[in-house]
C-alpha cells in the first residue's frame, strides 16, 4: 500500500502539540489560536528532540502494546498486559511488583525515587480495555492499524513508517485502548527515555499503579489501596492519567469529578393490566401518576425542585470561579452539534452547570409504545433516575432528599412489590430501589501540591491550558482520597474524538506526542 | 375418567339461568338475590323444556363447532367455519348465502321471514376467534374439554355426558371461541329448535350475519354492508350478540359502546444519547419534558385538563340516568379485586365514568430502566395515549383538542422526526402520530324498537336484568348505524370469567343455556 504521509513538520514540539491536540470532530476543525509563548525548558526541549528523532519508534512501541488483548474478562490476557507493562518500566529504573488479590487482576506497582526529591507523586493508569465486538470494528480491535486521518474524515489505511521516517501528527492509530488507557503506557516511557537520554533529573519520587479492571469499575482497587497502604503513605499528589482533552481541543488539567448515585421509582395502578375501555377513567393510570411525580421534581427551566437538593454543594473557590470564567466557550458549538435550540436555565454555561448536582432521567417505562402499544391501563410505571453529585454531597443523603420529596407528594414508599394489604391501605405507592454510588472529588486548585503541576503543564501548553475544576462525569477517585490526604489531578492526553469505549477507538499521534511533553514537564516540575 | 357431575337441578329455567350466570371468579361467588317474578311465557317455557331434555346434545353441538380452528389468518380454516354455520341455519328455515369480497373471509348472511311480521331484526355474531398459542393452554385450544368447574376454582376434566344424561350448569367447556363468539352459534339454533318444536312462532323477520374477521377489527365489514346495502334496508333493530354479562354476574342488555382513537407523542432532547455526567443538568432531558407535558393533561383526581375535552359529549337522557342509578354497585368489589385503594374522582361510580370520554396512557418509553438503565440523557421520550369517546365526540376533533393542548404548552408539532433546522429553531418539539379510530354508538333506551327487547329479556331474567347505557369498551358499531337508521342493542350471554382473547377460554354451561332462553324470548318479542 502506497504511503501517503505528509512530511513531519519539524516545528518546535509546542506547535506540534497544539496543532496535534485531538480535533473534536464534532466541532469545527480549526486549530485553537496561538498560545502565549512559554519559556524555554530543558525537559520539554528534550521531549521535543526525542519525539522528532523517534516518532516512528514511539508509534511502533504503541502498536506493540496494543496487540495485547486486554478485556478484563480474560484473566490470561490481562496478566500478559500486566507483565508487559511491568517490564516496560523495570527497564526504566522502576522497582516493579505485581500486587495480587484473590479473584482480581494484578495491580502493577512501581516506584522510582529521585535524588533529593521532597515529594512523591503517584501516577494512575489502567491497562484493561472495554470489551470489544469485532463485528463493529473497521479492523480487528487488536490489530493496530494506521490511518492517514480519522476514518469519518476520510482517513485511509497506511503502512507503518520505518524507523527514522517522518510521522504526521494527524495520523490515527486504531485499536482498542489506543487512547483509553494505554496511551500513557507509551507516552510515559518515552518521556522517561527523553529525560534520561539528556540527563534531565526527575524532581519527584514517582509511584506508578496500573489498574487491571477499571472498565469493570475497579472492584478491587479500594482493597488493594487498603492492603498496601504503607506503599502510598508518602504520596503528596495523585496524577490520574486517563480521559480526553477539552472539547475545545485545548489541553486541560482537571481537578475533580462528580460523584454518582441513583434510584429507581415504580408507581402503581391496578394489580394487573386492565382494559382501557372497560376501566378507562375509573382505574388510575400509573403513567399519569409517574408523570405528575416526575414533573414535581424539576421545573421547565431545568432547576431541581427537591428541597435542599443544592444545599450541601460546597461553594466554588475564587480559583474555581476564575477558571470557569477563563474556560473556552464551547456551548454554542455543542448545542449545534447536539441539535439543541436551548439548554437548561436559559443556556447557562456547561462548565458552571457541572459544578452543581444533577438529576437525570435515565429511562422511563410503562407498558409499550408504538406498534406494541395496547389499549391497556398498565399495572405500573417506572423511572430510572440518576444523580450526579458535587463536592459536599453525600450519596445516601441526596437519595434521602429525593425520597422525602416523593413522600411529600403523598406517596407511601416501599422496598418490595406491594401486597394486597399495602394496596388496600395506600392510594399512592412508590417502590424505591436505591443505588449505591460514591461521592465527588474536587481538589483545591490553589493547594500547594497542585500549583507545580499547573506550572509544568503551562511549560508545554502555554495559555492554551484549560483548568477544569470538575469533569461532569464520575470516577471513583474518592478511594485515593481515602488512601491518602493528597490532592488528585487528572491529566488527559487523548484526542476528544478517540471513540473511547466504542468501536474504532483510536489515538491521534499528535496527542500521543503531547503526552510525552506533558509527562516530561510533570516529572521535572519545580 | 370418573364422572363427577352433580344431578341436573331440573328447576325452572329462570332459576337455572340466574344460578348459572357466569360467576365472575374475581368477585365473591355468591349468587345474585332472587329476581322479581316474571310472568309465564310460552317461548321461555319452550326453551326451558328444550334445555332440560337436550342439555347433553346442546353441549355436544357446541363441542362440535369448537373443533374447527378459526383463526382468521388461515383462510381455509375460516371458510370451513363459514360453511358450517351456514349449514346450521339452512336446516332451520334460513335462506343462507356466503357473501364474498376479494381478500376477505365470507360474510355469512341468512334470512328467515316470519308470517305477518312487521319488524326485521338483524343479529350479528362473529365466527372467527383470537389467535392461539397452544403452549399457553391447559388443553389444546381446538380440542374442547369439559371441566367440573373453572380451572382456577379447582375444576377437573370430566367426560362428556351421553345424550339424556344430566348436565351441571356449573361445568365449563374449554376451547377457543367457546364464549367469544361461538356461544351464540350454538344457543341460537337451540332456541330456534325449542320454538319450532312447540310451534311458537317468531314475531320478527330475522337477518343473520356472521363476521369472519372481527378479531382483526373487521376490515371488510363496512364494505360488505355497503355492497349489500339492499339486504339491510328494512332492518329495524340490530342485535349484537357478543361479550360477557355484567360484572355483578347479572344478565345485561347494553345500549352503546365508547368510540376509540389515540395518538403517540414523542418529545426530544439531544439528537443522540449524551453522557449524563458530562452533560447532565445542561442538556435538557426528554423524560422531564414528557412528564411535564403529560402532567398538564390530567389532574391528580383523574379529571382531564385539556380544554373542551368533555364539551362534545352528549348529555345523558333521563332513561340513561335511571339505568345508571339502578346498576348493581360492583365498584367496591372491583377495587378490592384490582388492588386499588381508590379510583378516579374520589371513587366516582364506574358506570358513570364510562359515560365520559377517557384519556389513557397506554405506555411510556424513554431509554431503559432496571438493569438495562444507563447513565445517558436519552434523545427522546414517547407516550402512547388512547382516547375513549362517547356519543357526540368526533375522533379527529378530539385529537385536535389534544394537539391544541400540546401547542399551548409551547410545543412545535411535527409529523416526522425533526431535522437539524427544526431542532435549531424550536426548543420544544413534539412529534404527534394520530390513530384513526371511530365514534361511539349509543342507542336511546326509550326508542320504539328497543322497548320490546327490554321486555323480552325481562321475561327471562326478571328484575335482575341490568340495563347498561354504554360499555366502556369499543366496537365499530357505527358502521351498522351507517348501513341503516336502526338502533343497536348488545345482548351478551357469556360468563364474565370466560378468558376471552386469552388462553383457556371457556363457557359456563349455564350461560349457554341462558342464551337459549334469551334468544327464544327475543325471537318472540311483542
């Protein structure tokens, strides 16, 4: 197959990085405006030179690791990944161990101390990937395939470049976990190689943990952290290396995630489906009841009407507010992309909205619609409700507030299907099933351990760096807070359109190279 | 198998009939109070004697017709039924024809004129049955099986009695269409035999029509009536022989049915499912919108809030009101049976409620609930809404009222999925798909042609006869009104717990025998 790569630009890595930051294909494909100039920096310069000289080799390294199937459902496969990653870092000065718990994939642990370091940073990455259905993929998910651009943008398959040949940062490498979350497993060794090659010293002791079941919600991670708590006793900062860059395609640092919980509410009509003719406007329909109950929870602007729903949310700090004010405005573009004429609370900014708890209707179901609809008064109607929580919100307390609201609407709350006695006694019955869930995490942007990370990233990204107080989504970072008192910062490198969790997952090579620079900067931060 | 039948009571047929009126197994199994005495009557007495002498033979006749599979999906099967029923009445003085239309099962037509008759009554029965899934049945649906009682009441299979052997009216005969609607196809010939055997003359010319696709909503019936309208030109009264007796287990005459229509409403959120973390409380959720819209349509007591929804309903006549006041009160028992602590409008009587149009939520659907629920903001939410109409309500006008209400809530109504332009322009979009439907029918109880039917049935049932101004359910009787100006009366004979449309359909033999008396009385009415 004919190679169609354009020449490697050879510009300074900062420009490469900015140009290469994954274009969110759903947005306009223009580049962000030029960033403020950042000061020369030995670590970033070393990373730049290393990428320029070794782009094809870094790409080959990434392809090599992506050939290993990594669905956590297959213990043999997953162990091969653990051993592979342990070897990667063992050759780069880390003391590596495979920690083990019964029934769990290994937690790969490593440590490399730096001379004279007064700080220990712990870097989290996961080596498992989402399950794949090869039928949905353009190429087999574990046969890494290089493309000249993103497939929906007309990208065509191309041959891998030979060592020393030029590499285009717009190329895409397609494979499961190309971004999520093996990208750090290639970019981090490259950053170490770049620094070690030029003798640029690390400024922190570095702990690594590689999780083998993140895509299954890390069921053993808390136990691992607890079992080996002495290993994490001196952690001053957690660096969580996962996720995509900002929707604006600018690099970002993220200081928190929302918590999550939920509940399912079923309300009842007759104890069997009744003929809607014989009993229609006599027997109460559960759908009307559910609609009325749900409508009482949220007004038409999107404000949640449940008493005290917003009360426990911790107020924003001055730094949070400054960061929100400085965040790139992507809302108008997102509204166009998602086909929304307006968003909640009169187009209130997305970045501000995710700083509040959310009440979401995951689904509603009562009998059938469409061709399957029948003239029946159904026995019940169910709503699945998800909550997103912010710092200060306790999952159980928030569910209590929702239940109190349901009671205030006149409902008797039960935990099992109603029996005849309950039915005879209460006109309004709601079965509530509560999820577990976990709280939000939000690190103070002005915490002493956090400032140097921000400074380090600015050495790479300049003023393009977006400081995001919290992701809208949820990750169980609370367990790292439990394991230590250290703040948590999320440093994503993947392009936004990486098809994370879906078929045709990919990484834009420029984003992989950005990772090399970003890690080099953080490993040498002041 | 040992026969366990109790002796045939041998009491007067009125007592048999009352005792035998299908016990609605869901209600208390007590009998209704003794009716007022009715006057001796040659026709009813003839029917009584005929049933006493020929109970086993009538049962055998019924079993014979029930052996014929009658799913309208199988044209060969359905034609055998048509030919069978034509033969049944050809031997009883009727001129029979199989009317034909392309692609339709035959409409079996018959006529027998009575000497000196000044009135023509047309009797409607259908010979097709609901589709069956034999796996759901205790016995094969077309192998009629006799039971000592209803199966849920502990009934056991018993042998058919030999001719002349006693028959217990509490026995049940299980087979598809045992009640719906082959019961008249056995009871009516028996009534004719009873009258002819004792020389009791019919007082009306009698037209018969047997519909072969009622369970498929009679798609060709209107065309049959139009094509052969000269055959129906002299009809003075339609007698619609289908359905079950009153929930009180008392015999009833019914003077109308509700009309029916419906619509499906889909409201929209983002044009794709969005991550509820990243976009939760920014992107509007369609479930909240649908809940708010639905909640605006009906208040918590059950009153429909759509403007003018009750306006076109024709007021009740004095006779209607008297009949409603005299109707047996089954509401409390129905509430207990259906597990409802209360019904709409503070327990307003069912009989009165069905005299008003109804708005029913047939189903609601948005994304998933239960284990399948995902943390997504779904793209849409759909409600399937059914309307039941009363006399005076036009289906299209009623749907217009619902649409006007949706518009008043701020929605832009569309007929197809919204495109990007519509999405950009309107924050609130509702796709509305309208059903067809048909209007209600309600015959005046004091119409001249109707009075003799009421009198005739009182000769059989005495004061137990319930006069029901309208069923809650719907039948397309409007087409009979269109074909003639004659009133329509529904005369049901089947037990209420006949499992109509379901597995294990059955008829209580006493109800079959009641049919013999009821038809004998109507065929000889003054």
